[in-house]
């Protein structure tokens, strides 16, 4: 998925912060696989991924957010910020305990069976899992089938289903059916439900690994058809206002659920209710309460669910004051914004707050600066051959001080400097070179994180610029980037770096969403440089981090996420072949190789493997979830509830 | 008088119509983020995007979209495909592109916060600004007068956002130096009306500060003009006591332009002008909502808030004009 | 004893350009039941002097010297409360422009009753009745209904009647009328003047009539003071001023007066020049620069003394009285101010 930190809106005048390079860090960037050390996080800021033994039930936690979740409807949920809510309120087929690097069965009763060379997947659904009031009934396998099918409706705009579940048999026919009837979910013949507890998926090719991973996304949260049908008939669907829940928590609805704080149970007060969510006020707040029908580990749920209630408050546009409110206050955690550089420095270098109130988690995402390979100077044209353009791109990467770029986000805590594209903790990371990156002379341009001016000069010469700097009208480049920090800072720093190499850069800052939907994601309007792009894994498989951003097959004219427009037939074929590898080790190896092939083409300047930085109040035992890089609301507890 | 009011109301409706048209035009002419793409997510294929666009009614010609919207707002009829795109009216402002919740619900949910913020601020800025203006005029050129005028200039020039942050860092109970008032986001925590009022104390002061300063200066100059009028001399010649001369005669005359200003200010604030105060303190009002809506190209929300805002401004202008006629008998029979 | 005696009143204003000597040593008195006319050009200090009686010229830049004796008390030393008790109760004043002199936002009735309530502890109804009574007295038709009207709903003449009613509502001992007819039509002027006179007959108060037009005081004044550039330059009875004027300025005023009771003159004589700046008035006699009869002695400030023979007829002119009688006659038998025929 596209990287987004629903960004800060208004900078504080009083607080002009410069990059807080943490002096007291002493991080060890040894490349060991797994663990947060791989992400370069110093041990004092390591996020706990399990609850302490002394954790107690009870209390209300407040999570402060800058923006809103994207959709309450799990069928449409796209951004990781929304997963904070879905991880706590829904039981998906496969789920993510906080410290898991691979999905664990949640609604599924055990790991699925993969047969037929990876083309048939059989899930057993746990019996006894019930929906929240007012639906109240047990979950059946038909509900998961319906959940997947409804995500084809245009009223349930799901970006993942066509990307990862298109290999289901009958998928194309289902898409056609939707064209004719937009008000009812189509039938996908490749999903079978022989009985209430069994779900069988038939694929047209052996892409079982990405399919199973994709079924850890919210789209596999069960949806009862008889309840949701009428809402899905509206255009767009209004199910998002009536969602029903299977997880330990639910969003408050008109059944008026009351939590008994003495024995930590919940009960609906109103039996005459429609299920309309009263606890979701878009842009304002989300009220989560215990789900009265959740039975916990009796039905195999690994979540402890300590808190009685959670309130997500939105609209905190200034990260400095919001972070300080959390750090000085009680019972609060941060949501979708990192602390500002000022606060990071405050926590790291002063004793105003405890150091362990600030933690970092790898987000599973990368950030890079895309160089448009379809036009000069980063692509052939105006007298530049493809070979020369490649050398120009290599020169640009060699010249860039990627540490400086990384530091515009706030310093080492925000992630190690990237040397290729697969982030730490994703299979294929080590195979692609780990933290050091791919070795060998063909990768020399990416090996110095602080930039190598001489090397850059030599690449420019190879590209035909005898002076070692760009010459001529081909050096005029346009860059469209964020108009607010920190994106704007990153773009500005890069602009200087380009100018060192002789380019004339016109920087056009625009609002974040406009940058994508009007410029960088529209090939016809795309400038030479898009500095504020990146990608987050959809799940822990390298396909989800490399396919869409770098395969030529995924370039499309109006919503393109392959920003460099890399279209190398060898890489394209390697990618589409690697989708169907069913052996885990081989998969990691092959995708690691693809990562290096991509890096060798120098389509973009990789500059950081992002860490999410979170803060909490002192009395909160925060547990972070490695899947979405946020506090896990079903594992976090208060120290005096 | 009745005919005058009716005429003004009709003009008000025409104005609302024109304002809506202008917003529509701006939205389509200026670059914004495509709401269909935003809704579709980053990996959506073009077909999905165009399906969403059609669902949102964005693939119809602009004039049709506009007339459909006007139909939904002002009439109960099902013209221009109203029932397929959000339902019929009247007073149906469509659904948010983002959350698909009715815009009217969103706005009515946000208005009380802005309303309470504005109401309290009005009280404070009148209480702070008017006495200062009167006293400064009476003690013109004294040390007190000069001090208040310089101070007021400082408050007018200080950016609201900065002032808000300073207030928080001085007085907020969580992050401030002196722990008195509730801090950021306390409005969201407040359950009762009184708790909400308490949470708005700092925002009231901050929002009132600059306005109070403006009103003080304005009233001061209005008073100085009035003080030299002949009828003030007559009042004194009648033997009226100084305090009565000031309050019943001078202030009574000087206050009328303030009334006009007040009506305009209230209308503007209810239309979303309190955005900065709402942002600093995280008050979920219409000001903050419209900025968020603009950033994600949520046209129905933008339209709805602007229309509500225009309505408030038109209404308050009308109220002010009627009040003015009540206050100044000379303008009554126009 | 006079009701009101002004002794050597000096009223100076400190401005950025210097000290403006608006009133530079004026002395006069008002007797019970008498009508005193004070005549002079605008800026001569007549309004300032009279407003000072009521304490209406007080300000940080004003300095006042002299004495204003009212019923044995020096008003310049009175406390603000004492002054308030006198204004509108013992001494009342009406002003030139009745439209701007009445509060536009209050009904006429309430402005009248305010004048009553400030000084008397009476019921609202009694005050109302008294106000209606006065309105009727000043000739406002349908006074009970008109009480509810606003000043802008009256015509100019009616408004001035209202002002007069307001001034007289507490039966003051002195009514000071500052140019009461200047802003009105000529026909209305006569009505107002007659009204004032009839009210004076009825109530017996003293009237100070301030004007720039000698014709206005010709009918009604007993005694006339002529003021010029902050000083009283001649003071005498009506007949004395009109028939035996002693000061060249008075001659000029008379000469420029159209006299329907006399044969038509060939031309009205005028006083050449402009009144002096009160910042830096001429040394000695203030009228010197405009006086065709000036001579050396005029450089000394003439004192205000009786020179014509009658003890109460005072003037400030060094010219010998016999000469005056000759110099003042122009064009045959008219009185006026002209350079003597060579």
C-alpha cells in the first residue's frame, strides 16, 4: 500500500525544531535478521510486543489521532491506521499477534491446508464465534465468502481484492456480474462452502502464499449477508454505518452496550436496535467498548483484551502539543502521528519524560524518491540513450546524502538508511543484502549512505556529461512534492542535492493527496521527480512490497503506483513467475534477487526503511503490533486500571 | 418593516444559490485531489475508480450535478437523479464522499462545538473590549489609554495559533507551567455541558483576545466621535450626571457600529472562521471540519458547510440590520 | 444685586499651535427678568464665555480665570455636583442647531422627562404631565402624541421649540440662548424670538440672547453687550447702542444692518477684513487692523469705561466722544463704519 502518515497539518510557530539527531543513541546497526535490531532501533526505544505478566484488566484508554480512519467497513479498509480498529474489533481468517512476523490463525481453526500444488486452500472455521449485538448469531463459512464477494462492489471500494484474490476461479465472471448489477454482491464460483465450518478456495494458479497472506487483511472479516445485504444495495454501501463485530471490542452502536467495570463484561441495554454505529463520529471520535458476545480464548482467540473501553479522539493537528499531552498525562497513547522532532529530542536527551514512553517499531515500509524513467534526463530522449539515462540515475543515487534525507524525518529513530527496497522483517530482506545492501561493484552507487560525490561525477561522465555535472536543457527537472513538513523538508534537501549535480529543479509543493491523484500517480502529468513516495507492505510477503511499485504490468494511466514507471521485461516476468512459488525459502531467495535486480536499474533513491515512532503515557503498558506498527489495543493495558 | 424583512430573506436565498454555484465552480476548476481515486485506495484499477466516480455522481455533467444538489437542498422533488445519489430533499445535503455519512448529520454534530466556542468568546470579548474602549476614550491620551491601545495592538497582531500555544504552555493542566485550565482535546473528554464550558475556557480567551482588542479600539474611536457631538453638550447643560452622560448618551450612540460588527463577526465565526482556535485546541467544530474536507476533496461536506456558513452570515446580517433600525430611529423608514 | 455677574473672565485653550485666548477679560452681568443681548461675529468668544458659565468648557487644555458670581457664589469654584445641580435647574442653555443638539436615538418625551428627573424627585406621570405642559406652552400641537416622536420627526422650528421647552421645564432663573435662530428660516426666526419673549413674560426668567445679528436683539434685549475678539467692546441699553453707539465695531454692525424702518440706503456698509486670530491678537485694541479711524493711542489696550456720559454705557474706544459722533455718520444720516471722507 502507499505509504502514508496522515500528515500533520499546521506547524507550530513557537516550536521551530531542527533535526533531532539523537546523541544518546549508540545504535548498533549490525545486520541480524529478525528482531527490531535489524531496523536499527536502539534498545531503550524498542517497542514491547507482548504484555507484561502483571497486566490487569480494566480502565479506559484514549488514543489521540490526527486524522480519521479511512473506512469503518472492514471490506474497504486500506490504511494501516485503520487496522488499529480492525485488529481489535474483528476476527479475520488469519490474524496478527503483536510479535508475529507471519500470520496466525484467528477465525481459522488452525493453519489452512494447501493442496493441489498450491491451487486449493481449505480453511476450517472455528465454531462458536458470535457477532456483536444486534446480529448475535454464530459465524458461518458463508459469511467469509460473502465478505470477499462484496468487496467487488464499487460501493465497497477495496484495493486488495483485485490485487491478490483475482486468482480465484470465477473472479472475472464475478467482476462482469458486478458491472451489470451494482447493488448485490456477485458470486465467486471459486469460493466453496461445503458446510458451515469449511471454506475452500480454488485458484487458477498456485499463488496460495499471497492469497493466504491477503486473507489476514480486514477483508476476510466475516459479514452476515442477511444483515448487510440491504446496506450493500445502497450506492455507495452504507454498511460502514452498521458494521457488526467479532473481536473483543466493538464500536458502540444503538444497542447501547454498557461495560461492567467490576467483572469486565459487557451487555447490550437496548434490545430493540438496528446496529447503527453511534460510537463512530467521522473526524471526531470512535468509542470502542467490550463486545458482549466475545468469548476470548474459549473460542481460540489469543487476544487478552485488558481494557474495558477505548476512545479514539481525532483532530490533533499539532504533533508537538499532542505528544506532550500524552507524555505528561495519563491513560493515553498516540495513534497516527509520530512525535515531532522537538519532542523526540526532549524524550531522548532530557529527563522530563521516561525514555521508555517513546518506542519505535518497524513499519514494514520504505520511502524512496522516484525518478521518472519515461522522459529525460532520467529516461531516454533528447539525445540521451537508455544506457546513459541509467548512468544519470546511478549518479543521482550516488550523489545523494541519504542520511540527510532520512534525518528530515527526525533522525536515526525513524529508521535505517535504505540500500534496497524490501524492508526489514519481510522475507527476502536478508537475501537482498540486509541492512548493508547488495554488495559488488554493480551496486557501488547505493553503498555509501552519506553520498559519494566522486562516484557520482564518474557516472555523469559515463552518461556523456564531460564536466561530471549535468549540462544543457535536459537538466531542467520538475519536482512535485508535499507542501508540509516533513515531506516538504525531504523534497527541499533533495532539491539541493540535485542542484549540486547541475540540475535545475523547479519544486512545486502541493497538498499530499493532490500530489498523488493529480500528478505523481497520473503518468501523463508526472514530473521528473516525485520525492515523497514509498510503499508499505500489505502483509509480510515481498510480493506486496515489490509487485505494484516496480512491475511494468501494474502501470496504469490514472492510478499508477509504479512511480518510476520501471518497465523491464525481465523483471516483469520474474515478478509474475515469483507470485506462484509455494516454498517459503525459495520464495524469499527469488524475491530477494528481484529486489536486487530492481535496485540495479536505479529507478529510485531508496532513503529509509521507515520506523513508526509511538508515545504513551507513563501509566500505560503499551504493546505494539509489528503488523501495522501501531499500539495494539487488544494487548495494551493500564498499570492502575 | 415586514416587507423589508421578506425582501431581505428572498435576497438571502438568491445569495445562497449563488454561493453554491461558486463553490461548485471552484471545486471543478482548481486542482484538487480526485475524490473517486481517494476513495478507491492506492491499488485500485481504473475500472473501479470510474465505477466509484459514477456512484458518487461525479461522472455527470457539472450543471446536472449542481442542479441535483440544489434540488436536494431546497426542494422535495426527485429531479436530476436525486434519489439515486443521496436521496431527495428538502435540506438533504448529500453524503460525505469519505465516510458516506449524511452531511447534515456531520454538520449538526459539529455546530454545537463551534456555537459554544463562539458564544463564550463573544461574551468574553464584549466584557473585555467594551469597557476598555469606553474608558480609553474617556481618559484619552492618558497613560492608561496609551497602554491599552498598545496592548490591544499586540493582541491583534499576534497570530491566533501562536497565542493558543502560548496559552496552553502557560496554563494547561497537563502541559502548562501553571496547571489551571483544561488543555488540548479536553472538549472531547467532557461529558456534561459545564465540563464542556470549562474545557473551552482557554479557547474562549484566545479567540476573544484579538477581537476584544479590535472592539476596544473601534469603540474608543466611535466614542471619541460621539463625545464631541452637540447633544452631549446639551445633556450636560441639562445637568445630567457624568456617569449617565457616558452610559445613556455617549455609549448609546457609540455602540451602534459595534452592533453591526458583532453580527458580522458571529456570522463569520459560525461559518468556520474559528478554524485556527479549533485546530490548536482540537475542538471538533465546523472550522476544523471544513479544512479536513478541503484536504480530502470531500465536496458535499465543503458545500454543506459553506452553505450553512452563508446562511449564518446572511441571517446575522439581517438581524444586525433590524437591530440597527431598532437602535437608530433615523434609519427606520427607508 | 445682579443675578449673574461675570468678572474679568479669561478662558484660554492650550493648543499645539499656542494659547488661544478665546475670552480675554470679559465682564458683564445679568439682572433678574432682564434680557441681555450679546452680539458679535463668530469666534468672538460669546459662546465660549456663556458655556463657561455652565462649566461646559472644562477640559485638560482649558484654563479659566476670573469670577462667575451666581447668587453670591463663584461658579468657577463650585464642585461638580453643585454645578450639575445648577445646570438645567437654575441656569438653562439652548443651542444653535436643534437637530444635532437633541439626542437622535431617544424620544423627545424621554429627553424632556430626563431633564426633570435629574433635578426633581417626581413620579414618571408627573414628569410626563409637566413635559406635555411645556410642549403645549411652546406651541407644539398635539403634544401628548408628539412626546413619542423622535427629534428627526420634527421640523426645524418645532425642534427649537422643543429645546426651549426642555430648557424651561424646571423653571430656571436664567435662560441662555446661543444663536437660537441662526439655523432657522427667517420667518421661523421671528416666531421663536417672540416665543422666547412671551415665555419670559410668563415665567419671569432672565434671558441671555447670543447672536451675530444685531437685528435679532433689536426687539427683545434690554441691554446689549458687543463682543469682539474675546473682549466686550461696548455695553449699553438697547437705545444707547442703536442711537448712540460708541465703538467703531458697533457702527460697522449697525451699518451692515438692513433697516426697514429707515429709507433705503445706497449700499450696506461692511466691515473690511477678518477677525483676528485669537492665538496672536493685535496688540492694544483688537479692532485696530480693521478700524479706519485708528490712531496712535489705539496701540494701548483701551479699558472698558463709560465715556459717552451715561454711567452704564461702557465702551473700549480711545476716540473722544465728540469725534465719534461725527465719524459714525456716513452717507448722510446712516450710522456705519467707513473711512472718513478725505
